[in-house]
C-alpha cells in the first residue's frame, strides 16, 4: 500500500496519490534553499574583523570560509619542506542555518603543546570539539588536527574561534619559558603499582601485571547486526605505570556523541591531557567516540581524577564551569 494512502478509501471516495519522487523533490528543494542561505555582507565583515583573517565567499553554497596558514612553522614531511598552501593550515567556515542564526565548522592545525590548551579554550568558549588526530606521519614538527563545530550568532561563533586562535599565539609566546613535556618528574621504567586502593577508588577490579595496573569497563553496541562488547574493543579502560608516588595513567573513554562535550570538559578540568578523539568502528549503534587520554601524578590522585570523570559520564556530578586548570 502506498504511504500516501495509509487507509483504504471509503466507497465513492477518490484518493489523490502524491508520487514518492515528488515528496523527495520537495524535501530536496527545501534543504537546498536552506543550504544556500546567504551570509550577509555585514556578517562577513564582522567575521573578518573578529577572527583577524580575510575570508572568501562561496555564493552558490552560502558559505564564508577563512583560512589561517601556519606560516611561522617550517613543516617537514618525509624530509621535504612543504608549503602551507598544501593544506597545512587552520580554517573556519560559516553559513546561515534554519534552527540557529549560524553554524560553524572548522579545524585547527596545532603543534603538540597547543592541543590541550586550545581544547580547553574552545570548550569554554562554547564550541564543540569533535575530533583530534595526527595530521600526517614522519613530519616535523609533529602536527595535530582539532575539529570543532558550533551554533549561535555569527558574532558569537567568530569570537569563540578567535579566542582559540589567541590561545595558540599565547602558547607560542610562552613556549620558551616552560618544558614541553606533559609533566615532571620522570616516571621510572620499572613499575610497582599497588592496585588495591585503585580498585576501591575506581570501583573496578583491575589486574597488575609486571607492576602495571589495568582496569576496564565494557560497553555494548550493535555492529553489522551483531552484538559486540568489551572484548571487541567497546570499553573504557585505564592503565597505571610507575610507582605509587610518581605514576602515569593513560587509556580511553568510550562515549556517545551527546556526552562527548561533558566528558572533554571533565578531563580538562582535572588537567588530564587529551591525546586523540576518534572512531574505532563505523555504523555501530549506538555510535561511540573514543577519547584517548594521558595524565601524570601520584597513583591515588590520578585514580581520583579518573573517578571524577567516570562519575561525570554517568551524571553523578557535573564539571564545575568555574574550575580552572
């Protein structure tokens, strides 16, 4: 039975059938008109002023895009100097939206020591951080791409992006005054972690192998019509190495997209460094995003920080927006 006539007609009644392709055409026209909504000239001038760049307008798509080359860094790939015009740049794009005044998508090209400060500023400014990955392999200096999105006004979004750009400049100005490592002191190669107090704090049952503690919590998803779980990689896990007094913790949080922003804020509020934001699979339900992290402190303090993030994940507490790192 056609979807245009869900019930049989009464006797003597005629039914007008709307061809399915015409419904599709109407929908496509609606979204095409929305997608090509103009970015007003006044908004474009405001974006240039606030971001400090000079964009180009794609009138056919209704998108205003600004590119910020990393000209201050010499990029070497496979022992060859590369031009920033090859795509080695940060960029941001704006367009008008249906449910909001504007929508933003963008990407920062970052040196390693810029990643976590920029994540913190972007989140505090109201942007969504949606991806973090290596830009390439065998390059120098090592570069990461950080993807962001946002909705709001043109002015608010441009200001948020500019705050993140300013943070890059701040990190570069102060880079010579500090170590670029995540933390000090150095952690001994031979590990001797006591797992019992970590079990208590994390409410997990971990294992200690060669002095390294590891614990995991499984999640479940449907992939290709089949149920997969912890042993198939759908898990939040953490490992501790070093000693009880000087330890490192690294691992991954598995999170659905709607909880990603809260998770990232919780990690950064405790000074935990975010290493990557990525997918492990495609087409699973529910969708999972995996956030790889790294932290350094005493084992007990690290466990407390991770427990805080776990509690935030399940809604037991919310990260304090006024808490700074």
